[in-house]
């Protein structure tokens, strides 16, 4: 795969429209994807650019990273709720990817990006972003052929191309891709929002945005986008079932011919234990001493001696999706098994309190860090032995990919992207992780027990670690799959593509 490249017969123009993009604005995995995918696509010869709101944090990060910033001559204007909102368009570039920033301080001022309550007025920034994307070419003089939107915050874009009194004219000339990163958030609004957004009343029906008497932006996007992708193949069918569909399974099943799962990758330059500047020592397959040194540095940081027990890391957002409830009810049993548990993350107050309390109760065996600290996270990935990921559902998951690259063996629930990326070491000769199915403490503890048995056999464990580290989770093959999708939408025969 390393040497395979796609010979692009044309250079498609793609605009990613998103509410997050690391390192400028990031709340979760979506931000990482919008950073890495356009970069990988450009390396394949796709003219891929990004449109992002110029939130205060974005401008701060542009300055911090000393990025060049120019202001385009013409602004963009969008009519919303019988008023015209204007934004200046700034342009910067990261890793060769042109990024347009919408400067509209009145709308883009929320430091947490997403509102606690979605209302007609708190939805305006997202509506503006979606519609301003359709106006961008007047300022940029660059005409995207495909708009690639992400999750509910930009789902109004494909909807507008079908039902907006003004933008529907553009519909036949452009294509849209909607990537579903997480079906848990739909963007639900009262019916009245539609008129303010400029949509026809006819858009509010069973075959439109209506969802139990309210407006569902994501549903609208699913129905109107030309193509849908999910961030792992397994998630693409899980969401067509009542268990995984979050109420949209029927709608998704009806659109399955345009739905495909493309696994996310990780930026293998940013996540590399052989070069990671944060780590006290570096390592690679065949030269693993550095991992032991990282483990020692981690233990030192926690104030713990090395008693030989495995370090089990939990890292991520402290939300229900990530299975933190399951970890909290199992923590005592994990400690009794002889593990030490590290929990790093932030999120809901009850869970933050939960991990703090566990650390107090099992002092010396459980450690918690509430917040996100890049340095601690990286040291923890490198210095831990296992990563625990008991997710309730997981569209893709990035932590298991990072952990594998850092030689840390995942113990995870076999859902979504976790099931797609981890092979159980007891179930297959090629395995390098430990999976469990049911969302129960019993199953989680049993999977950790199996991992501990493997851990106690040094030679076997080293083999698992090396196998995991050798996997290629770079963006290259995913970017190729997206490039093929774009070409298909543009009517370029994909069989014409050459891979060399
Ligand atoms: C969301 C999903 C996560 C996925 C990420 C990027 O955060 O919960 O599983 O990896 O989006 O697509």
C-alpha cells in the first residue's frame, strides 16, 4: 500500500465545510479528521480546501502557529431570518491546504463551538456557515464541484440545494457528500426555523426534514446529499439497525445505495513514537527500549513505583458513548485483578467526579487527570501497556489507532470502528487486541483477564505489540477511497483510475 498512488485523470475541486478543524478549533475527533483528510487528499492530487468559522480560538491559533493570513477583497452575504449577515473571508494555509475563515464575530463567538441548547438563534451560526459555503466562490473566485459536509452542523448545505428558495438553482450544478461521524446528534429545531433559513414549507414532510413534529437537520442532509459516508464500514450498517440508528435507521436504510463506510486514519507524522517530541525516549519495532523508558517516566510522573502490574489507560471524552459508566462500575474488579488504571479526559461533570473519586478510593492503583493535556495524553499512550475502550457505540474511534501505533494493546468493545480495526489475539493468529461484545462489567473484566494472561507471557506480548505497531492506519488508503467517491460523483469512470 505504501507505494500505491492514484493517478487522477482530473483535479477535482472539493470544499470541506466543517465546524471544527484541528489545530485551529477542536472539540473531538471530527476536528482531527478535517485536519488530516484534506491534507491526504491534496497529496493525491485533489484540489481540496476547507471552510471554517473564524471563532476567537481559530484566530488565536492562527497567531500562535504564526500562520499567514490574508483577507479576500469581497465579503460574503447570507440572508437569514429576514436579515442579511455578512462575513469577511480570511485565507490561511496549513500543510498546503488552503483554509477559508469566515469572520463574523456576532455569530461565531461561542468558545465551546456547540451550544448547550439548540434553538433557532443558537443554530444561526451553523446555518450561516452552511449557506455561506454556497456563496464563497464570489469571494474566492474558486468554484468547488463538490461540497463535503460533516455531521448535523453543516447538513443544511445539501438541504438548501434542494429546498432553499435561492440556492436550489445551484443544485444541479454541484454535488454533495455528507460524512456521518456521530449519529447521536441530529440538530433538532422547531418547525419555525425553516422559514428563517429560507427553506420552502414543502421541505417539512416525512420525506424531508420532519422528525416527530420537529426539524431534524441531519435527516435532511441524509436525504439530500448525493453521497453519504460513515467513518468505518461497520458503522455504516450498524446505523441501519434500530440499535445503532438513533431513530434514523429507517431513513438510512432507505438511502443505503448512496451510503458507504470509509475508515478514518490517523496522521502518522503527528502520532509517531519514533519522533514524538513530547516523549522522553523514542522507539520503533525492533528497538523498543524507549517504550520502557516512557513507562518509567509515566510512573514517575504519577509518583508510583513499578510493581510490575500492567497499566491500563482510559483516554477520551467523558461521555456516555465512550463507555465510561462501564469502566467506573468495573474499576474495583480491575484493581483486584492486579491492574493499575489511568483515566485521562474531560466531559460530563458526573463522570469527572466519578474518575476523581475512583482515584481517591484506590490511591496508588487508580490515577485520574481531568482535562485535556496533550503532553500527558502522549506520555500515557506511550507509557501504558493496554488501552481500554468499552464504548457503547463507536463510529470509528481514534484512540485505539494511536494506542496501537504506540505499542499499547487495546481491550475494546466490538462495535463500529473498534470491531473494524482490532483483531482479537485469542481468536486469531494475526490478532493484537482483546474484544468483548456485551456492554456488561462481566465481559469487560473477562477481556482484561485475557489481556493479563497474555501480558504475563513476555514473548507473546512482545509479538502482539509488534503486530499492532506494524499496522498501517495512515490516511492514504482512506483518502484514496474518498478520491474515488468524488470521481464517481463527477462521472469519471473509476475503472479508468490507475494505481501504481
Ligand atoms: C466522532 C466519533 C468517533 C470518530 C470521530 C471522527 O467523534 O465519536 O468515533 O472517530 O467522530 O470521525
